[in-house]
């Protein structure tokens, strides 16, 4: 919960500087550190969810808890205050946070390599294996292991930038404006670090959701094989970009599609289970309409799973439209469209991933009551305000100033609705923890229910 509060505070700081000083040119390190101030606590939260949801070696669980929590706290606090105060001591606090999260990732990899206690769990036995290695655990090991490698890439890029005193963003703008300008080594390393860390973190969230919903049977086999192929191809594709350049997108695009299709499987499996929970013994004889209405009675689970469809409609389809006519979009008049999509789609994806994590936490912390439905419908409304508007924002004409202003206000309106939902949840959590501690402990649902 402390990590979630840090994210909220850091978001508030970032928005305050944006609105109070809209005409100020924010320095590159302020932008970079603002991202890190939110991503480090989020990585800590996802790490803690891993030890609650995924079976792993028990002897490393306590160490993972400490490194994830302390790393997220130090990274989040150090990054945001160093960004806007320039106190170098806070930079050291940020580095302590990153170091702890790095150790946490190494411990997670070790914990996920199945020992005897993991192999004895029922869910582990039911999932397909390669050489005795559960596919879900194998995918998680590849994802976290790749994050370790690309964290090192980011560290190397940061060292080079400090040595040559050349900000990443300024050189990146020059590269976009003048296509003949070659990228420097630190640019390549920083680009790979940002893009793949984002993609891998979201894939980790998908793995958590897969285990959390307990997908079994044919759905599980198809989804897990697609996930494993997608993870391997995506990781290899980013490495191949070092030698193949943008031609590696021929590998990356199918890889993303495989992973996204696994998300669609999770969604359908989750909605079927929600419908069965609502209808009970009448499920088999109920009409399709009744089954859909039953899902609508659980807006929280509806919102949790609809994110996988939104990511396809808002990222994949606009991306394909741009790629199919790349020359037109790279025209000097249209290049802002490509640039906005290239910089904006990671923000959309990470927000959708954060909403999935938020939904899981609400689902386990808030009992089935009216307030839980308020959370669910507020999430649902914010999803359909922010993300369709984001798709139109990406594809708008660069000359459409009025459209840009309107869409920006719509997107921010949806984000503030989402932000209100988060604040309401934090207020409820703090209230119950202080005044209704006994009842609160009874209401908490275990993360994994077989």
C-alpha cells in the first residue's frame, strides 16, 4: 500500500508541475526521473504479486518482500525528488532503490526455477511442460531474466550520457527530424531499455493474470504455448534490432500478437467464470444474453479483462495503419503522427497494465458490495473515455489544433476519473486498516483460489 501511495504522490507532483508551469521547458532528466519515480514502485508491486500468486521456492519469499518493498520506496522517492530538487543525495537514494530491485529480480528468477515444493502444487502439474519445466514458470523466468539484461543496458546508457553530457531526448528529436542522423550507442541502449522493459513488465502482468484466473484445459494449453513463443520472439526481436534495425519489426509484430491473443484467452475464460459464479446451477440452461448480463453484474472483472481488447484496438490497429503507409506519415507535415504514436503507445500499454493490477488488488481487498461496483463502473467509464480518445489522438491530422485540444481534455478527464478511483480505494483501505482492522482482515480474499 505504501508503494501505491508513492505512485499517487508522484503522479500528483508531475501533474502539478505540468499545470502550474505549462510554459517551462522541463529538462530531460526531470522527464526520465518522473517515469522512474512511478515505474520503480510499480515494479515493486508486481514483484510482491508474483510471490502471492505464482508458486515459487519459499526460502526466497521473505527476501523478495524486503527487496521489492524497499526498492520501490527508495526508487520512487529518490527519483521524483531528485528530478525537481537537484539534490544529488537523492540520486544516491534512487540508485539504492534500483539496486534492491535488481537483487529482487535475481531472487525472483531463482524462486521461479521449480524446486520440489513448486512441482508438488496441483496447478503446476496440470500445465504443459518442456523438459519438466512448467511453461508458465519458464515464460516468467525468460521475462524477468530479460528485464535484468535490459536493466544493465539502461545503466550503461546512463553512464555514457553522464560521460558525454548529451541528453537522450534532445538527440532523439534530432534523429526524428533528420532521418539521416545515425543513433549514438547510448540512444540505442536507452531505446531498447525503455521499450523492452515496458513490454516485459506488461507481459509479467499478463502471466500474473493467467495464474490468478486459473485458466485450465485447452484454453490454458493454447494460451501458454502462444505466450512462450511470443515472449521468446519478442525478446529475440529487440536484440536483433541492433543488427537488423526496423526490419526486426517483422518478428516483433507477430510476437506481440501471440502475447495479446493469450490475453484474449484470459479474458474469455475469466468472463465465463464470472458468468458461472453469477448464474450458478442455471448457467448450463441460460441463454447467451443471460450469460452476458451476468458478466455485466460484475463490472470490476469486466473492466479487468476488457483491457486486452482495448490494447488491440488502440495500439495494434493504429500501428498497422501507420506502418502500411509509413512514407506518408514520415512526410515532414505528418511525422508528428508517427512520433506521437511511437512515444504514446507505451504509455497506453503501461496504463492498461496498471489497471489490471489495480483490478486484482481491488478484487481481493474489497468485498462484493455496492462500493466494489462503484470501483468497477468507474474503471469501466475511465477506460472508454481515455483510450478510444487516445487512438483518435494518435491518428489525427497534425494541423487539427481544435481536435488536439478537445481530445487532450477528454483524455485528461478520463485520467482524473481513474485517479479519483485510486484515491477512493486508498482512503477506504486506510480507514479500514485503522478503524475496522478485525473486519478488514476477515474480508481479505486469498489471491489464488483453486
